[in-house]
C-alpha cells in the first residue's frame, strides 16, 4: 500500500517546482512581441522535413516549367532562372533573420535560466555553509571527535564568487593554451 506523501516529500516538491517552472515559461512566452511570435512560428515551420521536401518540390517544379520540358506551359523565367534565384535569395535572408530573432530570444531565456540557477546554487551554498558551521559547533559542544570534522570545518568556510570565477578562468585559459 503506497504511503501518503506529505507536503515536504521530495516528489511533492519536484511536482510543485515543475508546475512553477511551466508557469514561468508560459509567462515568458506571453511577453513576445509580434516579430518574435512570427519568428517562432516560421522557425517551427521551416525546421521540418515537410518544409525541406516542399521547397525541393517547388524548385523542381519551377525548373521543369521554365526549362520547357512540358510543352503546353509557357516559360516565364528561362534559364538561368534569375527570378527563382532572386526569390530564393530573398527568402533566405528573411528566414535567416527570423531564425536569428528566435535564437536571440532562446539565448535570452537560456541566460535567464543560467542566472536563476546560479542564484539558487549560491543560496544553497550559503545555507549548506551555515548548516556545516552549526554541525561543527554542535560536535564541539558535545565533544564529538571524528576524522571528518576537519573536512567539515574546511567546507564551512564561505566561498567568494570572485575567487571561483578567477579559478575557472585560469583553468579554462590553460585548457585553451594546451
């Protein structure tokens, strides 16, 4: 028989977190401007095999029509198909701009998530540091001796974000030089 889940049960918290994240993602999507909405719609449409197949069929049909292969169709864009080239170039520019708009929005949302993740991690690190200090004080108060207490004391020191960033930059620059 499954046991009742309390409000503090981890699965309940995960469920609530997922609901909150979903709500925030929908809210972020609601603040898109008209250009971003169009860019999202177009990018979803052109990123399909149907679009690729349809585009190929369109170009083949254009060439067949204008190459004079079908005798009862009068060519309107004879070889070298300048009109087709111009149309494809124009569409390429428009599609590229719309995809870049979508990517900029996705980049913003990704940066937003990364900043949120960093803030949550920094808050968790501060809470863990306080908890470790409390555990260390309790161990000292009750006279508990354990080989890991020294490690706990080391972990209970606050970590400066600037020092972490400098260390990450040092490690990454060494990796690029190698």
